[in-house]
């Protein structure tokens, strides 16, 4: 599964909107949902620091299988 689809899978699994995930990652205002959409469609690739932040989000913690799946 492609990286963007994995992001979308885990976000949908928790019932989060793109805007909610974007704000959780520190994107402000109107850009929060746009940035997440770009990552999910792979129009943009997140930098390593952002990927590390994604795997540290509480809804991924506690399941090493989920973390391996995200990478």
C-alpha cells in the first residue's frame, strides 16, 4: 500500500477529518486539510521529520504493527 493511502487508512480508521489531522500535525488555518490531502494523494511527500511526528501521534502508539505498516 502506498504511503498516502496508509495515512488515509489510519486517519479514516480513527474517524478523523483531514483538517483535524492537519491541525494535530501543526498546520494552521486553511492549509491544514489541503496539506493532508496532498500527502494522501501523493501530490506532495512529507519530510522525514513530519513522518516521525505522524508515527508519534497517540492513535498510532501502542501498536508496533501499525507503525511498521505506516512506513
